[in-house]
């Protein structure tokens, strides 16, 4: 009887101890999450790293040479034209006929690095908050004008062989609505060259006219002067202005429109 009693007491004690002991995990691994935090603010204060090579977008071209050179926008912002090339049509002569001339391609680097590319305009859209949509326009905002009253009345500039390239690491969609050829006149106003719709055009892009690889970089921007003007031109140095703007889609139009 003692054996039976002792055995029963041992069983009760063992059950009691088991009930009070902590539960032991049977899994081979456990996990515990920590948190990482970051605050996002809209950018726009960084300068562009240089000129995207439109024919090799993973690369940045060497600094552009002074002739014909470029214009860099000093006003930084989230939606902006960053830079655009100048147009040098060389020397022309008075004529009884219509006169045409092509803008020299932009040149970069020296020696073994020397290369040329078609005229270009570069822009970016890094607006925050899922804001999309814009239009890039071009306008002959000043006709070719010399000293005094000298002016090349009726002169036009034709752009052709245009194409858009995204910066190499920019995988956002390239704007699908692009005019690859268009004409600017002194009375036509701003022409819609590129329109980015919803979910398009974020990041940095460049549009170039003509390619070095097929020899069109030197014959894709053409100046045309009508015969009536060409026969009356005065000897002078003439300057025109082509203004590029990027305009936010109507629902997101800013107070000021960046331009070059």
C-alpha cells in the first residue's frame, strides 16, 4: 500500500510542476521585427549632372564646347528645363532665292573624346505626391534681329529627326506623345513638342534632333529665309531666341513656369 501511495503522490507532483513551468517553443527559429523610418520631401535643389548622351543614355557627355555652346537654367525646381543647346547657323549670303542653312551640331570633348550630337533640350520632373503630366513647348520668341531695324522677316526654324531618351537609370515611361518634326515661326507661338500623360515622364529626359551615328546631327535644325527677305538682307550679326518651357498639366499648374 505504501508503494501505491508514494507512486500516486509522485504523479501529482510531476503534473503540478509541468503546469507551472514556462512553455518551451518547439520551432527551430523565432523572429522579431524592428522598424526603419525615412521622411520624404520634394526635391528640386540639385543641379543636373551634365548632358545625357541621347545615343548612349547610360553615359554623361563631356562638357559641351563653347561653340555653339548651351544655356543652363539657373533656376532650380522639381519640374524644370535644365539645359538646351544654342543654334549656330554659320554665315549666309544675300540672294535672289530662298536661303537655307543648317545649325552646327553640338560638340563635346577634345582629342579622342571629341564627338558631336544633335541640338538638344533636357528636362526633369521629380514632383512628389504622385503628380504627373506636363507639356514641353518650343517658341521662336524673338525673330533674327540685328542692329537698328535689321531683321530677317519671315525666317523660320525647322526641327526634324527628333527623339527622346531617358537617363540611363531612369526606368519610368518615356512620354509617348512626341513631335519628331515641327516648324517655328515668328507668329506661330509656342508649339507643343512633348506631352507627358498620367504615369509618364517622371525623372530626367533629353530630346535631341539628329544622331551622330547616322550623320543627321548636322542637318536636323534648318533655318529658312524667304527670297523677298534674302534679297534685302543687310550685313549684320543676327540673333534669334528659341524659348523652351515645361508646363505642368492644367490640374497641377504652378504659379510660375520654369523656362530657358
